[in-house]
C-alpha cells in the first residue's frame, strides 16, 4: 500500500466543498481528513457527511498537507493559521491572495511551472481563478513563439465571489421573478458584491484602491508575470462580473513574438495537457461556462486572427472557477508535493 497523507481542508465555502470532491475524485492518498471552519458542525457533500471542527492552531498537529480555502485578509484563515500549520510540519497550499506575491512563496499552475513547487518553504500559493485559466492558455503559445502583449476582458461568475455572492444572485433573481419581471432594479439585504448582478454586469471585481485598475485586474498582470517568470509581457485587464453561477469566460487578445497562424495555435492547443479545444463556430461550437461547470479542463475556442495586426490573435477561454480555478489546481499542486 502506498503512503497516505493527513490532509486538512480549511473552509467549507464554495471552494472548500469542491476540494472535498476533488480529493475524492482524484483518489488523493488521504490518511486522516480534518475539515476546519469558523464553527463546528456536520456538513453533507454529495450524500457523505463530513464533521467540521472549529479551527485552532492545534488542529494542524499531525497534518501533512493543509489546503486553505478560507476567507482572505487580516482575520482570514491563512493569515492567522498558515504559519501555525507550517510550524507543525504541514505543507500549506493557499487559495487566497495573501501570500501569492511573497517572493519566498511559489505561485503554481502545474501545466506551466510545476517545478517551482520544489522551491517551497512550507507555503505554496494557488493563483487567482481568472489567472489560472489564462496562463494555461497562454503558456503553450508563449513557449512556441513568445508573447509581447495580452489584453484580457474577463466575464466572471458569481461563485467567484464566494457562497454569499451566489446567494445574492439567487435572491435578486427571485425578487425580479416575484415582480413579474417588471422591476429589474432590486435591493437585497445581504449584499456580497458591490452592485446588483441579476439582469446586470459590472466592471468592478476587487477594490479600486489607489489605481484606475481593480485589485483583480492587477492580479492578472502580476500573477501571470510571476508564474511565467517573465515580467516583460505587457498585460492589461478589465474584469467584469456577469450573472453566471459558475464558470469564468475570458476574451484574450495576444500579440505574439513571432507570427503563428490560428491553425497552428489550434493544433498546439489540441495537443496541450489540461486544454480542450472547442472551435467550430460554423456549427455553433465554442466554449460556454454552463458546459465547463464541474469540469477540470480549460476550454478554448474562437481562435482567430486580428485582421489588422500581423501577430495579433484572439482567444476565448472558459473554465470552472471553483475547479481548475481553485480546488483542482490546489489538489494538483498537492499531487506535485507528494511526488517530489
Ligand atoms: N470562489 C472562487 O472562484 C475562488 C477561486 C480562487 C480562489 N478563491 C479563494 O478561495 C478562498 C475561499 O473562497 P470561497 O469562494 O470558497 O469563500 P466562501 O464561499 O465565502 O467560504 C469561505 C469559508 O471560509 C471559512 N472561513 C472564513 N474565515 C475563516 C477563519 N478565520 N478560519 C477558518 N475558516 C474560515 C468560512 O467558514 P464558516 O463556513 O465557518 O463561516 C467558509 O467556510 C478565498 O481566499 C478566495 O479568494 C476563490
């Protein structure tokens, strides 16, 4: 029998729940499983009951791998407990943004930079969901012909903002339905997003802080540079929340270093690991978030030339933000850790 690892999953929101599913589906060699959140209770996932313990530093005793999917920030799970887990001998894989740009912390998408896992000093960061699917698409083209410029507009689902955002969208939709679809301006009590999302889209994910760009837009720039080890790629982003439950879409414009035809790009994608090419627009075939929900791959379509710029190409990139954008990528990192 192979070695087993004691695993902790921290947080049982939309990402934490998906982590429990992915660990099971991928037959991760789990010894003892500890599920931790702010309060103790039992939760049910696909018919299986998981006891949830209230988090404490001591809960990390004997844990080999700690997968963090708690809320970010000052009082978030990773800022408070990641170092406590590392002190007790665990390798932490964190889904939040708190450690991603720390030079001592590898930021990993296994299809791109799996070898960075080896450099960890206890903590490995999982990138932002919109960054993960974009770099999976960019990497094979970058390796072949280089990249000078990336302009991306994201269309991000409600679940990207956590379970309370999914609830907000549901509640807004039912209030609009109750009005007989006459009034599409609604107000709900628990607002997890800065605007109404039902019957709406808004270009505001993260905070504007001291820049014209949002923090989410900067994540796409800085995290891509770190993962691809190249900060010379010019990247500019607009991130938009759309009324989709799960599955982020991205319109990605690239200017390559050398000319490459769309046919060659499609050929490369069809042979790349973790990518499924869905590109037959004449037959209405292109990736859509409803089809990507529950899947682990990144779906790419609408590969086409810019009619005015020789090295310009458009890509349409879709992935499940809770799977490849979070839980699956984190568990894949854990698989790299145990193989090293
Ligand atoms: N949603 C996405 O698409 C996505 C993608 C990539 C990365 N992420 C990141 O993944 C993390 C989790 O996101 P989510 O969308 O799953 O959030 P969520 O649905 O809001 O769930 C948050 C979970 O974190 C737990 N939690 C909060 N503070 C905690 C603390 N101090 N100690 C222990 N547990 C704590 C909560 O516990 P209780 O249930 O007890 O309240 C809850 O279960 C965030 O850092 C997020 O930025 C999310």
